[in-house]
C-alpha cells in the first residue's frame, strides 16, 4: 500500500510539473510575441498620455482647445485611420478603415452619422492608412487613398489610388466610384511602413512620411508628373524642417489645408503645423519651423484633416466609440 501511495504522489507531482511547464511556456511565448510586436514600428507606445502632454504647452498652440462635435459609433467604422473634407459635398467627410476592410470609402457628417458607402472600383485594401483631397486629372475634386501600410516591411511597392470624388447630391446611400487610378511607388532605400499622406491641393503631388518607433522617420515625395504603369521611385524631401520631422516617432497622419498654405503632421499624442512661405511653392512648407498643436486624448489617434474652409482641424481615431474633435484656429 505504501508503494502505491508513493506512486500516486509521484504521478500527481509529475502532472503539477507538467502543468507548470506548459503555463510557463505559454507565458514565455506570449511575452516573446508581445516583445516582437512592441518593437514593431506601428505599435501604439506603452506610455502614459499625460506624460507626453506635460512636455507640451497648449498656450503655444495656434489652435484653441479641442471640442468634441460628434462620435463615430457605426460598427463598420471601427478602424478609421484617415479622414478628409469633401470638396463636392457640404458638411461631408470621407473616411476609411485600416487593413481588413473591403476597398470602401465612407461618407459621414461631423456628428459621425454614416451617410454613404462607396466601393472603390479597381482598388484593393492591403493596408489603407490615410486619405487626402486634391485635383483629379481633369482638375475636378478627387480623393487620394494611401495604401502605404507595411508593418513587416515586405511590400515591393505601395499604392496611392486617385479616384473622382463621388457626388452625394445624386442620391443613394451606397454605390461605387469611377475606376481608380493606381499610382505605384517604391522607396529608394528599401521598404518602409507609413501612415501619413499629404497631397498638394494645387498640383496633386504626393508626399509620404514614414512611421518609426525607435529610428528617425523620413519624408518622401512622388516624381512629377505622376505616371501610371510601372512603379515610380519616391524622392527624399529636403528642407530645414525635415531634420526636425525625422525625429518624430509614430507619425500616424498628415494633411494639407485646402488653400495649400499649411500642413499638419500628427502622431498618436501630438501634432505640429508648418506654414508655407509667402510667394513660394508648396514645398517651402518643409523649410518652416513646426508649431505645436495640442491634441485631445484619443484611443488610437490616426486621422486628422482641415475643414473645407481651413478654419478648423478635425481629428478622430480607431476603436469604437470614436469621438470626433474639432480645433479652431486662433
């Protein structure tokens, strides 16, 4: 009997040891995956938002404190990563989801109400990260959709789709766009992850800012004029402000004002605005001294845009419910 008891105790001990090993192994695997994920450039930093805000002085901002004007609750808009004001429809904003959605753009109003859904003909959503407004080939209002996300830095080329902006006055809550023009790009120094798109409102030239967590980011522009077909090579942007911009971590969005006089670039926690030099071309913006813009607290803030009249900035984020904030220029 004594031997049998000992055997039972040993079996139980063996089971306990096995369970401990399995649990520890699982925890170790989770830690490994998380540590690799955290090291990835696209991760939201594990840093208290207030710690970041304390380094900023809202009084220096050219904008008043943010006011919430709406909330996105539509379940199909749970990963909004880009926003731009409509040039054809008063009071309308165009937004889109991150990767995982169909190639669709959504029209909402400033309260967050869904107004329409449009499938972008001829496009796919690998990793849509931003959207901007600019001129089409014929000068009419167009949307530029940036399929530029590349967390693993494996894409041979990224795409910016240009599509004629839908006219909501024609009626209907859903439909499809005209065929999109896919402009393909490669980086001169290998693949990058990026989430910020700037479109020159006058010419339609494209600018992209890469997203990094621990290393300097970069600013690139498209060749000019834009060409369809073979991928074009992005060109590095130079300018006095580029050295400053390159030190910003986790750039998640950018936009140009409708009059092409200002550009704002945002991260998860902060934003900076650059002003165009009087009498000079659009790219003189990258010679300007960035001015801070105090952003509101957001769950995962990636989207930012100027209103159609340029008097306000509007921001929103991924994850529902997603507040829509508005900042008035002083």
